[in-house]
């Protein structure tokens, strides 16, 4: 790529972020080079270090942005369901909360599979970078969400809801990180089912989670 002047800060920085998120979602973080990102963004190679210091710092900001967008969406849904329950318009239902939790993974433009990969990375190889994202965005939402789960069925103890929430997140992470063209569902069903079909995956994931989390 021919060297060029670095564009104005806001413009170039945002272009790098957009390009990195797109390429990370498409190829994965490890298979995306700094040069790939700068080529996609239309900026010079030095721009990543100039704005973010390193690819790792850029990766952290992408994770932060994904987590923030997912949290904002979820909190808006959660607030809507809670307000309706307080006003007596409808009871707080487990099905609504499951919808609230999985929605960001299927929302166009949110790159749900990439978010799931980041979260799974934290589970497998936690780092200071992933911990910061959890502390700032994901853990505070988790506590509010668990509070709401407790209200759907008061026969279930909070500790039990914590277990169910943890198993909920694990199920979603594994499901959302295996949705490529050669996903395991395709292999096991000999092509009769395909986890890359978002509507089918969302339907079956929702149904499974609701049944698994309900009190007998």
C-alpha cells in the first residue's frame, strides 16, 4: 500500500475500528494482520500504532464496543419488560428474558459470533484485557439480569438462578461460535440441519433455553 498522510483523527480512528471489527468477524483476530486492517480502512500501516498503540489495544477496544452495544440493547429490553410488569400490563416471563439475552447475537450489524468468540476466549484464556471488558460492561448487566430472573419464579433460589444463568451463557457461547458453513450440526445431521441458518438457530436455542431453565 502506498504511504499516505494520516486522515483527521476521528475519521481515521473510526475507519480502523470499523475495518478491524469487520475483518475480525470474517477471519478471526489471529488471522487478521495489522496490514489487513489498514488496507481495509484505507490508512497507512503506522495508523494502528498511532491511534491504539498496538493491535492488542485495538482488539480490546473492539471487544469493548461489542460488549457495550450488546449491553445497551439488552438493558433497553430488560427495562421495557420490567416497566410492563411494574405497571401490571404483563408478568415478567422467562421467555422474554431469554429473548433479551440472545437478541444481540442475532441482531444485524452487531457481529454476535465475534462477541461470543471474545467471551469464550475469556473463559478459556482470561487476560487483563478481557477482564476489563467484563468488569465494565458484562458483569454489571449479568447482576441486573439475574435479579430479573429471580422475579420470574420466586420458588427458585438465587443460587440456583446463578447456576442456570452460568449454564445459559455457556450454551449460547458454544452455539454461537459454531455457525460457519462446516458447523457440527451440518455434519451430524448430514446436511438436514444447519446452525448457520440464523432463524433456525435462534428458534431452537430459545426453545431449549426456556425449557432447561424453567422450574419443574
